[in-house]
């Protein structure tokens, strides 16, 4: 009987000592559960519903713009040549006008 009483007393003592630990574990489990919910919110709501669609839209715009630039690269190069030519003509005409006035 002494052994049973001693075991019972030890069990009660352990329960008394471990009760705060069990309470803390319950709190930690709730905290972890809350963090999991928060991460799920970030993944689903923020990433899938906000970030990914916006990135897709930005990507479409950049791809479309780059395709237009590539398609018109020859035209852009010709325009660059035309601008250089126009600068020279305007500069020459300006010089001729100054000489006529002078």
C-alpha cells in the first residue's frame, strides 16, 4: 500500500509541477495555430489575390512594350538618322541666315 500511496503522491506532485508546463504548451499550440492562419492569409489573400495578378499585369505590359520596340527597331534607327540630318540642315540654315543678316 505504501508503494501505491507513494506512486500516487509522486503522480500528484508531478501533475502539480507540470501543470504550468502543460498550460504553456497549450498557449504555444494556440500561437502556432494562429501563425499558421496568418501565413495562410498571406499566401492566399495577399500573394494569390493581390501580388500575383499585379505581377502578371506588369509582365504583360512589359512584354507588349518590348515586342513593339523590337517590331519598330528599324523605324527607330531611321528616325535617329533623320534627326541627325535635320540637326545638320537646321544648323547650316541658321549659319546661312546669320551671314545674310550680317
